[in-house]
């Protein structure tokens, strides 16, 4: 018998299962057992990173031109990165739905959509609040802003689609196709500032020749980016767990109704 | 601090959205956990749970 890497105690909500290889996590019951163990740690580390990130965000120097408005960057940029990363996670899950027809992949992209919408909303609102004092306008229909707004609408559309279809596996397949078609928008968002003449500035952190911003701003930005990313994964894992429970409740209620029907 | 309104609004709205997300995920989880516990107490279990001797699947 192969040795178990992780062995969990039996719990009525999670049950007991040994995880001996990575593919075992694809089993929803084993996934639930893992979430029970890792979620408190993920939440704790996220909170700690936010404390450090917020401290750095308000104690480092302001920019010589932008002044203190540069502090908006420490929430705007991580949210914008996450809006694209969340969609990429959904696209990978969509492949899992269409190629392997795996229920956990269905659960993953369904649970991620509201999170992606929230982070995109943060990016749009904080960008607007940064644009007004620096550009002199709340909004322009340039390629970067418009493509991010389209991403926000796509998230809302996917949430609506998932809620409109009763059959979860059918909803997952239709959503997966739409997610993969919509993925074309991600490189458009990333390279919009290079391909078109935009009011939004080009990339200054993720570039082939290295970051072009001063370390004074880079450190709080990176700590906040890691905090936001960990927050996303914590919420995603928790939302996936909730969705698995929701499906179990539905299945068990259906089973109870069938049993009641037989008794009559 | 210059432009306090814009900075405070940015951080305030970000906090509002993130706290709403955390609250929603936590409340949703609590409600599902309660529903599963109610089903358990009324004797309705998953087919695999009723068949298994505890450790299989």
C-alpha cells in the first residue's frame, strides 16, 4: 500500500480520505477534506499580508508628480491583475469541463465568476477615482478601459447564465464554451496599451526589461498583489466548497422526495 | 495628504466590496452547512455515505 501524504480525521461534513496523489484532489469529497484543513491557514496568511501591505501603502513616500494619489495604485493594480487572473483560472477550469467533463471544474468556474466581477469592479472604480485627479476625467472610452469594462460585462453575463439554467452540468458546458470564446479579451486587455494609443499608461511592472517603477512604490505594490492573490484563492476555495455543499443538498433533497414518493 | 477624497474613496470602496464578498461566502457556507446538518438529522444521507463502511470511495 502506498503511504498517504495527508490523512484527515473523519468529520460528517468532510469525511475521511487520504490524499496520496495530486489527482485525488479531483474527488469532491477529498477536496472538501483538504479545504477544511487549509482554509484557516490561507485566511490567516492573507490577513497578515494585508496588514503589512496596508502599512507599506500608507508609510512609503508619495510620487514627486502624482503626490499621494499614487497610493491608489496599491489597490487598483492588484485588482486589475486579479480581474485577468480570475478569468484565466476560469478558462483553465472550462477546459476541465469540456475535455474531462469533471464536476469540480464546473464548480471552479461557477464559483470564480462573482469573484472576478468584484475584482473587476474594484479595478474600474479605483481607476476612475485615480483618473479624475491625474487625467482630469473619470472615464474615457480608450482601448484599455473599454476592454476591462467588456470583461466586467462578461463576468455578469456568465453569472446570469449560470443562474438561468437549472441543470448544473448543462450550465457548466454552455458557460465553458462562452468562457473560452471570451478569453480572447484577456490578451486584448494586456496589450491594448501597446497596440493602440491610450490615455492609460503602458505596463511598468510586468515587462521584458524589468519593472520601471521605483522600489519605494514597487514593494507595497508587490505585497498588496500577493495579498489580493491569496485573498482570491481563499475565497475561491471557500466558494467552491459552498457550491459542492449546495449540490449535495439538492441531490439529497431530490433523493428524499423520491423516497417519500415510493412510500406513498 | 493631497487628494484625500479620491484616496479615501478608493480604499473605502475596495474594503466595502471585499468585505461584502467575504461576508457572502461565509454566510453562504454557513447556510449550506446548516441545510446538510438538517438533512443528516432527518435521516437523509448521501448514497455513498449510507453504503460505505467509513473509509472507502
